C-alpha cells in the first residue's frame, strides 16, 4: 500500500473512507428525479468571467451547473529546444482535492491525465499555432467543484477558449461544447432492455442523476463561428440515427454557449479598457 | 526620480492591471522590470507602494464562505489580488493504536501552476511545502481544531479532517491569505452526526443532523517584509517579496496572544533595535488582526 511515502505533503492516515450515510427514509426521494425546473432542451445557466487571475496572461472562470473551473493561460512563452516550427500547447487539468465526491487524494487520482488529453485534442484545432514558432502556450485548469466528467470537459473547453482569447493568442474561432444524453422513457430503471422499444428522450446538459440513468451520452466540441466540429466523444449504446440527432442537438446547443462566451470576452475587454473606442481616453 | 513621480498617478488609479504590458508608459514598464529595487525605493520615498497604497497600508480583504457544495466547509479569500480557495472534507478512519482518542487534522497548501508564472505543474514545490508545514504547526500548536474533538468511537472510528488550500492567483503574502481561508472554512464546516455500529463495525452518518466543529483558538496571521533595512512593509505583493530580504510573520489569537512569531533573514532596520522593530510590527499586527477578525465574523451568515 505505502509504496512511496509522500514527503511533500502533510500526511494523513493510510486509509480513510468517505462518510457512509444512512439509507433514505422514504423511497420516493430515491426514484428518478425530475430535472430541476427546466425543459429537456434547456441548459443550466452559465457564469463566465475573464481576467480574474492577474498573474496570468489570460484567464477565465466558469460556473456551469455543478462545475466550477478556474483557468489561466501563460504564454506564448519561449520554449526550450528542440526547434519547433509550430507552437506547442501544454494543457493540464487539476482537481482540487475537495472538488468531488469522494475526495480526490493527491497522487492516487489518475483521472486528470486522460481528461487533459481529451481537452487538448478538442482545443488544438481552435488555435493558430503556426503563428507561434519556438513558443509554447501553457493552459492550466483547476477544478474547484465538479459533478460529472463530461460536464467538466464541456465547461473546461469553454473556459479554456475564453482564457486563450483573453490572453490575446490568435485563434481560428472560439471552441465551445455541449453534452447530450439519451434516456429511455417509460421503462423501469431495472429493466435494462429498454433501448429497443422505448422512446428515448434526449436531454441537454444532463445532471449527475440523469447521466447515470442514461443509455448514452455525447460530448461535442465545436467552433460555432466556423460551423466546424473539433471533437466528438460518445459513450454508451444508441442507434446511429439517434447518435446523429444527439450530435445535431449538441452543436445547436453549443451555439448558445458561444453567445455567452463572446459576451463574456467583450465585457472583459471593456473592463480593461480595450476594444470599445469610447473607452480609450 | 522623475520617472517615479510621473508613474505615480497612474499607479494610484490603476487597481489590478499592473502586470499587463498593454499600458502606454513603456519606459516605466521597462524600468520596473530592469531595476525593480530602485523602482520600489522611489515609490517608498514618496510614501507609496507600487500598487498605489500607502507604505503602511494593507490590501483589501474579502471572504466568501460555503460556495463549494462538494466540500463540508469552504471559503474563498481575496487579499488584494491574491486569491485562495479552501475546501474541507471529512472522512472516517480508524485511529492509530498509540492515540485511540485522537482524530486526524491534515492541512495542505497547494500553489499550483495556475496561480503564478513562477510555479511549475507537478507535486508541491518548496514554497508550498513550507507553507503547509507552517500551517500545520500553527493549527497543532494553537489547538485550533483539537484532534480529541474528532472522535466518533474511541479506538474504533474517528474523523479525518482534510484541509486543502488551493491558490488561484498568487500576488504575494500567500500565508496570511491561506490562514484566513482555513479559519473561515473551519467555521463553515458542518459534519454529519455519526454513529459507530459495533455489530457491523461501520460508521453511519445522519442525513439530517449535523454539527459545527469544536474550535479552539483562531489565529490570524500578519506578515511584513523589510526593504533596504529602512522600510517595514506590511502585506508584500509578489512583485515586492523578492526584494525583501527579511520577513516577519506574527499570528495572533482572539486575546492578542501570539500563536506564531517568525522572523526570517538577517537584518533589521537601521537605527532601531530588533526588539523595537518587532514591537512596532506587533502593534500593527494587533490592529490588523482585529480588522481581519471583524471581516471573518461578518463572513459567516
């Protein structure tokens, strides 16, 4: 168990387990919960602000559903040899230990690595890296609160685009993303054979509970301004037609996120006195 | 001297956008980068700091508690531009054989790469490790959260309180901000009522009943740096800190009793005994910690 003792942190006990709660008293509460007062095509409100981290070249902070992420961008900064004709994008997602249930103990947490990779892939097509030879862009995200992995990635792409744009790094377009999950209606959760006959409901921006009960979920990263898709990540089991419909819906939804993102960037620019002509005295 | 005086009004009016290179006065920017020490001393000779405050002034502080739903207690502290998020999560563990009536308190401070261009991604660096140790010493020695108050069933089950501080924006004086964040988050914690079941040897927590932590002394920290053996500067920023060879940290509790006094680096103030310098700092710290305590009280709704 104790293979390598971590000398860099204050140590806790070897084993500790998250609190176990008593079973819910009334069964009604445990049943499939309804979405908290929004329709299936409605996303939860997004709060996005740029420029909060003064030390960074560009930064952003997003609150979207159960996710809170701070992001900062350093660069373009000179990169150590070997020579590269294109800029390099380094991206790291880090979860604060308290950001999820159960607690993420440092070193034992292996999830951020594949997440960083996925996010890098969906972010790469948006940046004009060929303009930045011999340089690197470092994008750091710290997740302060999270519910599901897909929501973290979705909010992560939006906030990273905001921070890169805030840093004044040239992009092709802003990248945003949306999550769609499909749930079978009229089938009891224990049935398990609902995928064939039951009518499935497509839900935008699913909550943790909804995602757990879904038959499939898709995360689409896109550049709405150019009408291009940068990444598709599908998980689950659905018919091809249905998946296409889910992707269509996700692209449509990411256009709304794009509006919010653009608005936040404009406000951020105005606050710093750049952009609007009347601001510059 | 002309440079500094011409810079002064802009520095006074600007609030946060100091590091951005987009400002018009490029010569002042270059001077600031190439001769940081002279840049600072010209400001100080006029009675101001580069961020526009008076020499003896502290930065504004704001505290926000309970905004992170995945933690049992949380706080966000802004001290000037320095931003710290503290989240506290409790887990259940078996106490050690030597101390069956003691829970665990595990404080850690992380300065991740997001918060400053000087930090690298990866495990905590020297600075973060130092602060974590200071924080641990402070909490243990002032008995802020006595481990004996965290027992669920003696010898069987105790709470482990993980206190994690994450820096989001590093603009100097991280320790003061971290201590304040920890204290605010500790006051915000609500632990579920836990019961140890002898038969199943499991701990079951209530969904409805919870209780705050039993807290002892609440220390609040105030830090200073000494510039050029002449100026005692409270609350140094990340620009000033590397120019201050001596640093003083004083943490005081509710009764203005010392919980931690630390001076690092050789050198005091010319013409003053070390005792007098420390005494002066102490007086300022007493006032400041009173102010911080007021903000801390107000933060809990």
